[in-house]
C-alpha cells in the first residue's frame, strides 16, 4: 500500500522524481516560453508559458496539495492573487470582508473595486451575528483574514463557513499568516485560499509571489481562465525560488513560533509595553508601547531586528503599521479598529531568540532614555 506522506515530507520532496530524463532531485527551471508541437493536435501538455510552465506547475501542485485543495495558481504577487479571486465577481455583487484587513487589500477594495461596481462591507468576523446581519441578497462572498493583520484576531472558520454555506456565499480565506502548516481553511469548508507567498512560504525576503487554491473544479476552471487570460502568472525563476523556500517551511515555522513565544514572554513583562497581541501560534506578534513618542527612537535603536515592511522571512522585521502597511486606511477608521499610533508589529525571524530579545530590550531602553517618558 502506498503511504500518504505528511505535509512536512511533501514540502521537502516537492519537485523530486519529476524529471525522468535526468533524475534531477531539484526540479529544473524551465526558462522556455514556447513548447514544440510535433504535429497538429499533438502536444507535450505545454504550449505557451503563460498557460503552463513546468516549474510553476511544481509550485502549483505543491500548494494545492498542502492546502487540501485540487487546483493551485501561482501569481506574480499576493495582491495579484487577490485580484484574480476578485475577478470572479461582477457588477452589483457585494463582498463582506474582515474589518481588520491587510492595508493593500483594503486599498484595492476601496480604490479600484468601486469602479467595477463591486461593494465591500467591513465586519468583525468574530461577531457572527454582525456577519449574518450584513448579508444582503447580492452578497456573494466572505473574505476573511485570520489571524488579522496587525491585531492578530482569530476568526472561527468553522462557524463562518457554515454561515457561508447557508447563504450560498463563497468563503475566501487569506491564509498568509498561519500557512497550511498551522491552518488549512479548506478543511473548515473554505472554497478559496489565498497566500501572499512573499511572506512565510517564500520565507527568505527574496521573492514576491501569490498563490490561490481551491478544491472546486468549477472555481478552478474560472480561476485558470482568469490567470491565463489576464496573465498575472509567476515567472519560472520566481516559482523555483518559492519551491526552494517552501522545502524548509516546517522547520522555519517551528523556530518562528518558538521565537515569538520567547519574545511574547519578554514583552508581557516589559514596563514600556502596555499590550501584547499574540494568538499563541505562529511567528507574528504586535504590541503597544506606552507612548507614541517612543516609536521613532525604538526603531532607530534596533541593531538586529530590521525596521522594514514585510513579514515571514528568516530575518526579524519590525513594522510600524500606522505609517506603513495601514497608512491607506483613514486615520479615524484605523484608530477605531485598534491600529493606533502606539502599535508595533514584529515578525520574529529564525535568529537566536536571546539575540532578538536583547535587541528589542536595548532599543526600548534607549527609547525611554531619549524621550524620558
Ligand atoms: C503582504 C500581504 C498581502 C499582499 O501580498 P504581496 O505579496 O505583498 O502582494 C496580502 N495579504 C496579507 C495578509 C499580506 O500580509
């Protein structure tokens, strides 16, 4: 009997045993845009690289399997993946989205989607009653981030997808923060899973990419037509980088999580920190400092952790959401949602946790000395 491998094993083995001709253990990068046909009606299965590329295919099959889906699509960025999914909707449709949402997604919804005639309503997905009340006749989908960015609030995917089923809505989940190792939305009944693979899946702060997975054949066909029709596909080299990064995802996630736990313990006890937001899983946490004045000197005094706008890579990064990732959300809305000017976000890398802790402690101490709060 054939053994079904675990997610960790499948990740490591992705791309192996595919190249029958050479036996390459690492799937080669196919930099060919065109593929020869020997005659009319004859094909190797590939004809033009936007439609299908063998390297991209390794990635697409890997993510589909990992998320428990049947169709995977690799896009040129996380935003392109979101745009691909949104292209399923048409004028007059309405979508319900998490109120605490990645800033770029919010910007796309706000700036570009009105012109397509698709409305988005924002609801706290932890409040099931509010979600249900927001559903109208023309509501077509729930767009959920869990945990949310940067407030780290978790939604009940089971209950939400039940609600989605009852009202005939598509359930779309942005699974960037947890990755399929910590959460597989399709198991809870989600129809579509989205990733900014730029983050944990890639894991090395070196490639921008997005992924979409579904377990539904009709949706799969629609998404294929969108991906191929619009052409927001991921290139062969970037696909290869992503597969390479994903091979170590399981090891990395373990270390990210250990480090986040250790930093969480330190921050909880720190006198300059008023609140730490950590759901107990994953490598992301947010915290509030006592005074907004501490933020700039804190960031200036970091020597290991880098003040930069991304997450999920091996290097620890600290982000200031109110001026970076969430700057496009109107200030009153942003602050009402809890993304205040004292809120910092930390993506714990895989460095030694004592070094990360010492760096943040030092920077906080210097910030206090400089500002005398
Ligand atoms: C970064 C991010 C995106 C956008 O992905 P890009 O790869 O930057 O285009 C979408 N959703 C979440 C949760 C993200 O963190």
